[in-house]
C-alpha cells in the first residue's frame, strides 16, 4: 500500500478528475510510464557507452590529441 499526505492525495484526486480516470488507474499509469521511460533511458545510455567504447580507438587515430 502506498500512503499519501492529504495534500498529495488532493493533487492526485484533481489530476484523476481532469483525466477522467480513477486514482488507482492514474497511479498505475504514472508508475508504468515512469518505469518504461527509465528502462528506455538506461538502454540508450548503455548503447551509447558501448558505441563510444567501440569507436574511441578509431576516433583517437583519426584525430590525435593535438588536432582535436
């Protein structure tokens, strides 16, 4: 169970009302979207880091420190 302050709960109720959904649905959607977004970001960062590791030698060869 997740506990909220009265102020937080009021904000959730207002947001749920604006979206025309229950608080339970709103909380579910927010949590799910956040997890998906975080996982996508992590995969992107991991892919970018892998690409950088794979290409750094070629970059350093083509652009020596004095020419960067």
